[in-house]
């Protein structure tokens, strides 16, 4: 067995980091999310930069989950900062 001496450590993600990662994984752009949620593209950028946090109505919440291909539980964990890089 080959070992590299590298230790993998679980890294907690902020909501903004997690959102960007999930968006990249889902292959959607900030503009696409903004259009579906009926917000400005700058709003999505601000969420990903940690400048502001989303305030979503139920319809927007569902649309965001569908766009990111995640469950409502995943989104809630992301909001609460309960996601680690190994999740």
C-alpha cells in the first residue's frame, strides 16, 4: 500500500462556500439561478461572497433545491453551516 503522508481533514464550509460549490457541481450559472428565483444576478453573487444571506419564499426555496439538485434537508444544513467538505 502506497501512502503519501497526506492527512485529509474535514473542512467546515460557510453557506457562501457551500452554495458556490453546489452551483458548480450542478452546472448552473449565477444568472440561471437569478432568473429562476426572480432576483438580480448580483444578489446571487452577494450570497456566494458572503455579503448577504438569502431570504427565500417557499417557491424560491423549492426552485433553488431543484436547480442545485439537492434536498430541502441539504439546503437547511447549508444554511446552518453544518456541511463539511467531505459531505
